[in-house]
């Protein structure tokens, strides 16, 4: 049988509660000499703590709920979601916590979702890119539940997000400097913060550089390759098509690359394509994708750190927002504008 705290207490001739306080750091103080003896005997007996029992003592579950923006059958196939979840799991694990991934087979309204989360007995909640229409962040705020948002900015809720505008500007600056003047854009769902910000930056760049914004060069996608293909096909079959197309994320860019191949267009000789995120997925596409990198691992780690600080101090973080820089990563899907390649 595995050792218990009773075995440790019996070996040392002290109370079970003293052993529990020594192993769990409270709630009552234990002299340092006794604490060290408890830890030594625990190692000798190969004691392994019972998380449920420890939770009853500390009032903590040592579990963080992670809520994706939407729950679909193919959710975990998304390179972005996969990368973000992996980064969150690593960061949470470094604090000795587990994650509870929220999924549901049936749709539920925001209040029901919040009730479901709170009934799961978690210490805090991480929301990945909540939709602008979601009331979940505000419902949690009203209930004073430790909660941090990553990959979105939510008023009144601690948020960690990337500098989308600088990333879009960097990509367009490079393209502009290499002769491109006709820009297309395949966006994401307008209810996503990142999609909104990337589209706004695209529009702003065109306005500042007095470049033409043609409605047929601007299409809405859904952050998936399949969802990008119809709009990309319509754009790239025009008699006058853009020489460079920016995608709201790497998956969208993959759809654009596939359409270009089907139409017999060469990338980047006929059209340059730039993605956003720089997930590992970007480097296995053909050609390898030029993209804007957002530091997902660092963003996840910062969001987890903010959440842990809130849970430990039992008060909201003083600084509620963190913005992370983005970086243009050039690969084989971009080149000077057609007509300049031979110059």
C-alpha cells in the first residue's frame, strides 16, 4: 500500500495535522526543523500526495479551466489552438497545476457556460480568444472569479494579446518596398479580436499609402483553409488581381496557396502570400510560408503567470494588459512584384 500522512506522523511521533501543514505549506505554520523532517520521511516512504485530500485542506483544486473560443469536432486540429493549448499546458504544469479543457457536446448560452465552469471546481480560468459577442468574461468578472484572456483584449478583464497592427504593417512595408501596390486580404471571422485588428491595420496601411482598396480584393474567411478558398478563388480569377495577398492566419494562407496552385498561378512569382501566427504548420507548406510571428509560448506563459498571481494573492493584477511584439518571418512565399523579379 502507498504511504499516507498517517504513516509519516507515526514515524515522527507528531500529529497528522502537523504533517499536513508541513506538506501543504499551511494553513498553520510549522517549525522549519519539523518541516524538513517531514519532507525527509516523506521521501523515505515514497509518499505521494492525494490531490483530493490536499484540496480539502487547502481549499484549492490546483486545476485551471481552459476555454477555447468555440467548441467544434475539429477544434484540436487547428494549428493555432493546438500550439496555444500546448503552451498553456506547459506553463500551467510548471506551477504544479493541471488544466481542464472545457468542451461540450451541446451548445450553451454564456450564463450556462459560466455555471458549468464554476461547477467544475477550478481555481482559475483561461479564455482563449473569446468572441466579441461573448458575455463569459464579464460574467466571470461580476463573480470575481480569477480569469485571464489570451489572444484578445477584453475591457475590464486581464488580457494578453499580440501587436497585430505592427505585424501587418511590417508585412506590407516589405511588400511595398519590393514593388507591390495591389494588395488583397482574406480575413477571419469579425467576432474575433485578432481578425478585427488585422483587418483594421490592413485598411489603415492602404489609406496611409494612398493605395486603392477594391472590395473584390477584400474577402472574409473563417480562419480555416477551406473557408478561405471560395473568396481566394474569386479574387485570383479577376482580370486584374492583387500581386500580394495577406491572410488573417496561417491556415487561411494555406487555402490561398491551394487555390493559386489549382489556378496555375506561381507563388511567389505571380502572387505573394503572407500568413499570420507562424505556427509549425507554416514551415511544412509548399512553398514555405512567409508569415507574421506572434510569440504564443511567451503569451501563454504570461497569461498563466498573471492568473497564478491573482489566485495566490486573491486580488486582481495591477497591470491588466500585456501586449507582445510580432515579427515578420520571410520564407519562400514572397518575392518582388511581378515585373520586378528580372530587374
